[in-house]
C-alpha cells in the first residue's frame, strides 16, 4: 500500500515539478521604426537573448527577470534573432526573428513637405476667415 501511495503522490506532483519552457507570443516579423514589444509565456524568471547572426555567435542577454514582455528599441536596419531560456534551464527556446526596415529618407521628407503644405493652407484659411473690423 505504501508503494502505491508513493506512486500516486509522485504522479500528482509531477505536473507541478515540470514547468513548460518559455515561448514567444506571436512576435512581430517586421518593424519600420526600430522598436517593438516582445512578449512570452513563462512559469518563472527568464533570460532574453538578442543576436544578429543565425548562429547566435554575437548574442547578448538583453533582459533577465520575471516579466512576460519587454520593449526593444533603437535598432538600426537589419535582421535580429531573439530566444528565451528559463533561468534554471540550459536549453533555449525557438528563435523569433524580427526584420527592422526603417522608412526611406525620401518618404520621411515627403511626409515633412506634406505636413508643411497642410500647415500653410491652415494659416491662410485662418487669416482669410478672420473678421475684419
């Protein structure tokens, strides 16, 4: 009876002892401003690693802790790879890849010129609609 009870207790405690590996929640595939949010599911503390190369040879830890998301910003154009690891584990999660492609300079100047034209039209409309006394 004692062996059966021990086996039953072991089976009941097994799901609590085995924690699922951390995994990303729908990471973005592309960023046009060099910033984005990465979120994940994890049972405990994690380490988040960032790399530019596919072999993670240039990898660096950019976050460690119990949060389930972090904001990554200030990245120049390029392809970046991220992976997670539970703080008490050796294995890394699947890699999430994000491509950063900023808007072209011509497009940015186009929006700047368009904003200037709208501003001037608004000033002219205000001055023409002003009551004269």
